[in-house]
C-alpha cells in the first residue's frame, strides 16, 4: 500500500496538497490538513491498524 503523511501543519508548500473534509469519500477531518508529498512510503496492508478516512475522486 502506498501512503503519504498527513499533517495539520503547513511546512513545505511546494510539496503539499491542502486537504479538507469535503475531499474525503467517508469520515471527516477535525481541521484543515495537508498531504506531505515529500513523505511517500509503502507499508504492508496487513500492518494497517486503523483508517482515518478514504480519499478518491468524487463523482
């Protein structure tokens, strides 16, 4: 599974994407957040304990 770090702080503007509650298909964000595109890594799906939301294209 490919994952990116989500943070509540704006650090590296050239490598971040703003994320709002309306951007999620399910669940809600407590506050405006940022996807840190400089922190991309992989993790074995079986190691994922909890999902805080689900992104994707809304149709």
